[in-house]
């Protein structure tokens, strides 16, 4: 099964504005997702699907840069190659360009989809099979005013979420008011964490860790900016709740450095952030544990429409893997065309 071409399709699906995530860090709001669909075509009927879930404020990538790098640098290395040689092709993808992990992950994702389709087998079975029926998930409460945050939290509980996090990382008094409002709205039966997205200076983070204890905080995600593992380790010693490394963790090398520094209790692992399934599995292996907190697999809740023929099996509090071959998803071509946009800057 030889690769014949790689197609890129830029799309923008509207977000539900009442749920759009606003980070406490700089009061930035995620109002649009300039995502890029990737199709790897072969000399057989199978087409591999991938997605660059890029957001410039977080990853530094968008649909324009992703399409450019795929068509200019990655595609020439893969066209004519055997599509099922994922390990060898992943090395080509990795060395084709520096950085841009979400772009690389989309191409690798499409290769796994191709392999699964060619064998009529779900990707999760190719990776060793399921070890649980579903992955528990948590909701993310935007960094909005306290009353609105409380409304979102109550809505999330009604959807079935029993764990959630509140976006913080901005002005301390506003952060505390937001967390207080959410805790009062959901009561003691919901596990509640905070996510600063690296927005607090270290001295403020230390103070906030102390002040947040009254709200029975279940975890603290990325309290300070990445780059200072020693400072993060100091905060971990001070905190009574587990520290999660997110923006500090992109590569297996980052994971090793964080582990050596004793800077985190938990790793936040994304396929896109790490550059593909292979690197994400390496990071999970470095963590040396099969245990995890509820994950942020909640994307479908945020969008006004769905590009798939069948929605992903994701409900409040639980995400299941599709059982179809490959990634188990089939695009709705009519909706893809409806939300396709120009790639011009």
C-alpha cells in the first residue's frame, strides 16, 4: 500500500460561545479553532485520516503553517513509501522539520488510521488492546466571572461530570472568587482542581496554593510557566494536592527532566503535543504508572456541529474508543465542505 499524495483541508467549526474556554492567563479566550484535516491517499481504496488540532496561542501552529510544512517538507518524504511502515516513516516525519508537534502528530495519526483500515482493526487493538471500558473525563470551567463559571459548572454536573477544573492563573482575587463560586455551585461531591496554564509567577503561585486549600482542591495544573523545573519542584513540596505538568511537558526528554527534578506528580499527555502516538506512549512509560486523573477528552461538547458521520462515543464523565477500523471515524463530506475555509493568511 503505497502513499500517492497527502491532502490538507482547513476547517473552522463554530464554537458554543457560552462554553468557550478563557484562560486566566492574560484573559485570553479560545474563540476559534483553525484546525487542519489530513488525508493520506494510497494506491489502494484506503484513506488515512488525521487532524492538526492547532491553536496558535498554545502550540504556535495553525492551519496555514501546518499545511505548508506538510506539503513542502513532509509529503515529498512520504510519497511512494509503504504506508504501513509507521516506525520508519515516523522518523522521517520527526526529522523533516523542527518543532511543530501537532502537525507531525496529524500525519502519524493518519498512518495509524491507514494501518488499522488495511487490517480492518481498531488502532487501540493494534496498540495492545483496551485495559478499561472507558476513560473517565473531567470538565474545564472557563476563566469567566464567578456567576458564569458557577452556571457552567452546574451545567457540567447535569451532563454527568463528577470531576472538573477551573481556569485560573490571572489576578489572585478574581481566581479565588471563581473557584469559590464553582465549589459552592457543585458542592463537596465533585472533585475540583485548578489549571493556571502557567499564568502565575512563582511567588504568587506559592501563596495561591496555600489559599486554595479551603476549597478542597483535588489537583493543581501547571501553576507557573514552563522552563523552571526547580521552581515547580519547590511548589510541589509546598502543595497538599498533586501538581500536574502540562505546558512543561511536550517531549519524552521533558518528562525525564521533570521526573528527575521531582517537579510533578502527574503528566498531562496529548498526542498532538508530543508529536504523535509513539512519543506519547514513551512519556506514559516514563511516568511508570497506569493510573491517571480524569482526562480532558471533551472536545465535541464545545462545537456547534460535528464533521463526523457518527459522533464520537463521548459523554459527560466518560470517553470510549470507537470500534471501527483504524481510528473508527468517517468524515461527513458535506459538512467538511460547509466548514472548509481558505488557507490564505
